[in-house]
C-alpha cells in the first residue's frame, strides 16, 4: 500500500504530494507537530543569537564595534522572535507559512554574513555556522522542499563569497569549502526528502484508517437498525389444540396471525390450502367442474 501511495500520490523528487489540495490538507493536519518543531528550532537560534553577544563584547576592538554588533544581534533576534511569536499564536496552518519561513531563513543568513564581516571573523568560524544552520534548515524548520533548497543555497553561496571577499579565505580554501558544502547539502536533501516521505505516508495511512473506521461505523449502524426491526419471539407460546388460537400475556385468546403481527414485522395474506378447500367446497358443482378443468390441463 505504501509503495502504491508513494508512486501515485508523492513526487519522486520532493516526496511532497503531487496534488496541491492534498499537500495543503496534510500541512493543516500536521500543523501542530510542524509548529512545535519549528518553534523549538527558532527558539534555539534566538537564544544563540543573544548569547553570543557576550563573545562580541570580548572580541570587539572598540565601543563602536560593540554597538554595531548589538544592533545586528537585535535585528536578527527581532526577526527570529517575530516569526516565533507568530507561529506560536497560530492555532491553524498559515497559508503563507512557507514564504514567511523562507524570508526568516534569508534574514538569518544575512545576519550571519554581516556579523562575520563586522567581527572580522576567521572564515572557518563562518563555515561552522554555515554547516550548523544548513542542517537546522533541512532537518527542523519543515519548510517546502524547494524553499529549503533555496534558503540553503543562499546560505552556502553567501558564506563562500563573504569568506572570499571579506574574510581571510584564499582560493584554495574557497575550492575546499565548495567541495565540503556539496556533500553537506546532498545529505541535507536526503534527510529532507526522507522526512517528507515518512510524514506524508503516515498521513495517508491515517486517512485510510479513518475512512475504514467511518465505513465500519456506518455498517454497524445499518446492522443495528436491521436488528431493531427484528422482534424475536422467544419462550413457550400457549396455543389451543383445537382452534389454534394463542393466549397473549394478558390472558386473551387471539388468532395466531394477530399475535404474530403484534410482536414482529410479519404480515399475513389469507388463502385456502387444497385440503381445506375440499372440505368446504367439495360437494359444490362449480368446484368439481373447476377441479376437472385443472386436471385436464
């Protein structure tokens, strides 16, 4: 079932639903989980952006640099905090969540570039920050596949050019960084696609189970309705050995047809069996003629 669902419902590249309606339904269903994961990741980044100001103070060359770094930290923290609060307050899936998250990712990346230039950071430190953010973008922020690729590409390319033109990276380090970022992003794509596939197949299984339960509940209702329509007669029924009348619970003697009709959904149509017809009309001329006619046929 999972292989069939994967082949017919999910994209081979992104492992997202091919149908936009299906994808939006999944995002609405999975919103609480995505919300918690994204909130926690943003909270960690917010804490780090504030906590590392201590290092800015220790390494800053002058007071002016401290103020600049403080403003940059405040800007990054404001972007993170605004997105964090907005996601936290949203009770249902936000239609522009992916675009909002992409903008936040780009702002985080820009903040890292500017902070690195302002602090005159060693390019290796920027490389470590780039790797950490790349893995966070792929693993925890749960953005759309191509949006995540775009954010990580912006982060990687921006980190390379920042290191090459503003920090102390030489051309050899530039090539080495490219060769290092390629497998990191390849690994990130695998993680992202695997997460997309697993979560969506779980949603498909849940949806099929819910439909099956609905069908079972409907069948149970129909069976109960059918059982309610059946009144089962149980126990001994007192019946007259001569006239075949039946005595009810109140002591009245009734025709057996009336007794059964009152206690079930049975309805009787009356006719006469051949034996009784012979007893009642056996001597009548018309009856004898009718019998002769029937036998001649």
